[in-house]
């Protein structure tokens, strides 16, 4: 996992790490962490921690991580 946070896809502001969440991944059934990222514009994104090159996905429950 790298420390280089990308720019927010919605507003282009720099994002900061918001921690990790342990969830069950549907495609392989493994319990794996998702890395949370958020920007100053209150957009919350996440990606699989073990797939740092993977796409950012909109977090479906951002109100839990603000």
C-alpha cells in the first residue's frame, strides 16, 4: 500500500487516508480491508487495500466515515 493519495475524481482536491474497513469481498469470498480516502469536499472513496492499483469506488455509506 502506498502513501501517495490520488486527487478526488469528483472535485480534484487532494485526498487523505481515512483508515481501513474490514469487509467480505464478493468476488472471492475473502475478508479483506478497504482503504478509505476522503477530500476536503467531503467525498469519500475506497479501494481494496491489497489491490492499490485498482480503481477508486464511491463509498456506499460515506456518512459513517466523516
